[in-house]
C-alpha cells in the first residue's frame, strides 16, 4: 500500500579480523540492485564498495551462483512476510488486511527494490522467472485463504486477494509519487475498496502507530 520510499557454508572460516561478513556481501548486492541488474552485479565492484579485496568474497561463497542463491534467499523474506501476516489470526477482515499492509509500510518486511530487481531478472532468465511466478502464487494463495477465513466465497476471495496484491505491485512498477501521508489519508477508502467493509477507528489508529514506528 505504501510508496517506494525506503530501500533499502563458506569454503573456509574467515579470519578473526575479517572486515566484512557474509551478510555484508549480500547487503551490498541488495543495495546495488537498486541500480544494477542482479545478474550483472560485479564482485570486484562490490568489493571496492565494501573496501575489501576480491578474495574476501571467496571466504563466504564458492561461486557466483552461490552468491546469487544467497540474494534469492534474502528476497524470499518478502514472501515470508506477506504469508506470515496473511495467516495471522484477526478478529475482522479489515484488521487482517491492515496486518498485510504492514509489509508495504516497513522496508524490513518487504524490500521493494529487491522485489523489482527480481522481476527485472526474471524477464531475462527462465529460472528467475519461475522463482518470481512461484512467489506470486504463494503470496496470492495466502491472501486468498485469508479472505476465505473471513467468509468470502472462493471466487470473491481470489478476486479480493488479487486487488490487494496486484494494486501494490502495480504501484511500485509505476513508481507512484504518492507520499506516505497521502496514503494514510486515503487508507480508509483503500480498505473499503479491498474488503467491502470499513475499518474501525481503533484498527486505523493501530496501523497509524505502526507506520510512525517503522517508517523512515
């Protein structure tokens, strides 16, 4: 629901004075994916950014393919976040949907740049395309089941799940310039459009508090 505002075993044991960790390498790749295709990332360029020699890379990764696998594993956290929130117990469907919206409001839950980069990679690589398609299916299935638990029949649950998910993917794809405050102002209408029901004042207030805590 929220705009793209915040983006952001090894071959051997690294020495005790290693300047960077495995996560540092993956973090650097994820940050670089904002500007560079994942499949075009250069180890030497990332090493320069990290201030280490290229040999540091091989303490943690046996090959470039293993490195790309690590990036994919980081990206899969996006799907895990959506599925986890869609499966949470919620008293109302509006509370359930607002719980899913937490993913769009917190870049630690859903990394927009990485998701876009994976989609871009998938346009050039069949394996990556299959991974993205599988992730979309998992996300949509979790959202459909969420609506089903709140009394919607199978067809309506599927359609509403698609409204929730595809609207957000589309928002990121077109780089909608809407501010966080504008999105919050329109939040009650978004919830009605996606659920057919109005969120309570308490539910909206709780979501506002979440955004205040996790944005920026």
